[in-house]
């Protein structure tokens, strides 16, 4: 599918970013986890992006305000922490990361990915839970589940969600 010229990403307001950062800081202070400067800055950049972003683009964004860019392992460790803690998702097929705004309670997340404009929409279908149960019933111990549905969003397909299903 060819890429279109429009983007549907939602860049959150400064107030939304600040609220999410404050909530994360409280969460980790209350739990005794370390909320380090690299973790906080990485999460802040993910929130500000409002779309999937590659690790090396995060590294480049760090360099603003006269700061030297961090070493890649610093950012990758922060991303790993954020993913494990449920504050970010790795979009496997895009090799990119996205801030998470939902509480999945340890369940897998599902995504609709527009191959035209790049928009990613997070779903909450609990498909991951069903897959884990089915795998365990067969004696398989699942590690993680990734569900990514690629296609065209309603705006790129030129259809409303109701018409797209017809």
C-alpha cells in the first residue's frame, strides 16, 4: 500500500504529558521502583510523539536543549523497563515503540496499524487472554503475544468504520 500525505497521529497536550509523567513518577515512588532520569525522559519523548517512534529517533530527540545524545544502551534499557512496566509497547512489525495509555493488567495489547498514514490504534479485545488459555491447554507456556493488524484506517480508505465493514 502506498503512503499517503496525511497523518492522523494525536500529539498530546503539554498538560496531558505532564499528567502522565506525574502519574508514572507516583506509581514508581509508591512501588519502590527507581524512576530514573533516562526512564522519565524516554517516557516523556514517547508521550510527546503521539505515534510509534523508533529508538534511534528517540536518541536524536534526546539531544535537544544542548544535551549530548545518550548512548543507545541507555535508551534501550529505558524502553525495556517501560515495556515491562506497561507504560510502552513495542510495535514489532514497525520496530518502533508507542506510549501506552491503557491498563492491560498484564494482558496482551492488540493494534490496528494503517500502512498508509502510519496511525496506530490500540484495541482492547482480550484476544491475548484467549490465546494464552488455548496455548496452556496444549501444554505450551507462552512468553508474549503480539497482535498487529495492518491495513488502511477509515480516513485513508475513504470510508467510515460502518462502510468499511460492509
